[in-house]
């Protein structure tokens, strides 16, 4: 299946669904990483109805890439990435992918970016999957929510033993999301700052429920 993005914000790899489908998942890696570890993500997740769009972050960082700079440049960087991902989603809609069939998957820093997009994109998306992530709450962030965006379902997983992003801080952020009226499932796991085999069936089950 031919796939091309006219919006040249990111280097990307498209993995077509095993069954003909207009469901698609944007996959955002963590800081210092790239799309390379996700090249078999479709096989690991095992959802044949899903297309995958792996995105490389634009900023060079160590041996990989970063979505935005370190504080005090974090705020402006998140806003720039938000705008670029909005462009991607808008283009996907023009290509026939409905917003309600576009999923966001993010690990760590990629989770923060995915969360920001889900909170600010005005339409209901297919869902938000955040792994070992965290939040950047802009002032008056609740006012940016629309009736449609609040319908986007979320699942987030985090490890008790995460030594990079503290478990309690992420849990507190997830509780703020829930208090704002969003449908979020928060899964606590006995892991560090990584993605473990036990997460794949949890995510697969959740995705299947929301296809």
C-alpha cells in the first residue's frame, strides 16, 4: 500500500494493516530514541486492523532524537510539536482517516507530546496510549478541552520502580485528567522506565475495545 505525507515535518515509516483498514496509530518514541525499536511494533501488539505511522522526533539528541528542548525551552517546544502533529492529523483526515480512527501512542517524552495533542485537538480521537509518561499542563488547560476531545479514551501505564519519571507524579497527573471528565484507565505495573512484555496484552485488549 502506497503511503505518503505531504507535510514534511518528520521522517517516518508507515506500516500497513494486515487487514484493509482506515484505523491508524501514530507512534512517538522517547527522548534520545528513534523509530528503530518500533519497526516490529505491529507484530508485538498484534492488532491486524491497525495501520502504524512511526514518527522520528525532529531534534538530534545524543544517539537519537528529542521532541523538544530542555527547560526553559520546553513550553515553546511542546507548542511547536503540537502544531506539527495537528498538521499530520489534518492531513490524515484529508486522506480519508477519520479523527475518531486515529490513535496516539507515546513512550516517555513521546507520551507527553501525545497527551498534549489529545488535550488540545478539538475532535474526538480513537484513543491515547501513554507508556511511562508524564505531563506538561499549560495554564487554563481545562478550558482548551471541547465536548468532543473529552470523549477521547485514554490508557496510561506506569511502573512503581520508574527511576526517571516518578510514579506518584504521573499518577497525580492521571488523576487530574480524570477529574477533568476524561475517560482514562491508569495501569500500575511492577517495572522501571521501560516497556515490558506484560504490557502488550493490556494495550491490545484496550485497543480492540476501542476500534
